[in-house]
C-alpha cells in the first residue's frame, strides 16, 4: 500500500506544479478535448505517447496495446479509431512501435505465454509472411528490429482497411495514417516513410516501405 500512496502524493505534486505554471490549465482541459492526433502505440511502460512528442494532455488521443496492433476483430481498437475520426475529427493517425518490443521478442521466440499467445498470433502471421527474409538475418537484435518495422507497416495497412478509414476517404475527408518507430536507446522517433492519405495509395505506399526495410538489412549484411 505504501507504493500506491506514493502515486497519490506524486499526483498532487504534479497537479500543484501545473497549476502554478499554468493557472487555468485544468479548467481548459475539463471544458474541451480537442486533440489533433490519434496515437496507436505499444503498452510498454517505456513508451509514453505525450512525452515523446512534447505534447500536453488533451493534445493526443491515445490507444495502446501489446505490440501496437490493429486487429479487425478488436472492437476496442476499432471503436477508438471511429471515435477519433468521426467525433474528434482527427486527421492524422500515428501507429508507433518501438525497437526492443517484448511482444515481438515473444513472437520470434515462439514462447508459450498463455492467453496473450492468441494476441501474438497476429504478429506470428507477419513473421510467417516474411519468414525467408527474417530467417536470413543472423543477428537476433537486427531480426527483432526488422520485425518491429514490418509490424508497424502491417498495422498502418490495417488501419487503412478499417471501415472508418474507408468511409472517411469515400466522403473526401482528409485523413492520413503514418507509421513511426521509437528507439528506446536514444529517445528518438523515426518516420518509416509509410504515410497513407487515400485508399488508392495503400498498396504502393506500404510496398515501398517494405522494400526499404528489406534494403536496410541488406546494408547491415554488407557492413
């Protein structure tokens, strides 16, 4: 219980500090939620969405799960996307994964972790699709990195194929889905050059991004 009391203490100190620095911050926050971005990220505690991009509460709408996945039978994630686009009128969806992802490690190791294995099955499907490519990478860290990147590209494609995105684009609404990756080792974000702004560009953009992932590994092998 002592550790939990510490969290409440931290909360009060944080609230007092914000109030001192921005007297009307919480009043404004309570009156309106108007984020410009939907962030779909990993549940990993080392990857806090707001802090990574230097934004305050209320400026990013956030959904997180193990290995930052968008699955077409996950009504939690699908509802977040619909609310973001149709109610909050968000125009940019960011799928952000990270290197050293535990979910990706488990998928590559084919570990038995009980219930979560059902969720990771989707990651293993991506691993299977790119099996020859991944099996050809001898360095386990590089192999993990590449599957992290491949996963992000696949999840961008999954967002683009949701009914919410399809309806938005059919109605001519501006909506772009981006794929980023975070390096925990240096705190930097990287754009994977997979930004889709229309249904017609899904295939070309994602296939170009996939070729870049394959090329990065070829350069590692040449080094």
